[in-house]
């Protein structure tokens, strides 16, 4: 496959809704990295975070629909040991830009 063809296919995939999924996936990888390799940065950011989780489920569908998210958009493990990546969302302003609509948190 030629480089032009590859670029054209990639461009098509990134457009529209797929761009949101790709953005969500890269955000998931970024947050995973930060939580395990940049813990000091995450702790600093969490101290600056204001607000509360509205339990709207928007962050649970960024790259894929979380297995713990019910049809009524509630987390099955919210009070029973969510993964660190979930409890620290959003880490910073960049994470807030990834979700559609307002979040209960701000910086």
C-alpha cells in the first residue's frame, strides 16, 4: 500500500465521530501513563481540581464503553474500588476537553 493511500485512509478514519474515539483512546493512554509514571504530577493536579463527580458516565465512554457502566449510565463499581484511572479523572484541563459537555469538575 502506498504512503498516499495510507494517509488517505487514516484521514478518513480520523474524521467525524471516529476522531472523538481516537481522541478518547489517546487520552486513555495518556492518563494511564500519568497515573503510573507521573504520580507527582497527578497528585499536584488533583489538589487544584475543584468540584465533584456528577456520575454522568461521559468519561466512561471516551475510547470505548466501560464494562462497569450500566444502561442507565451508572458505574457498578463507583463505591467499590474503581481503578485509579477512573478516580483521578479529570487530571487536568486537557481531560475536560475530551468529554462532550460539562463536567462537575473544573480547574
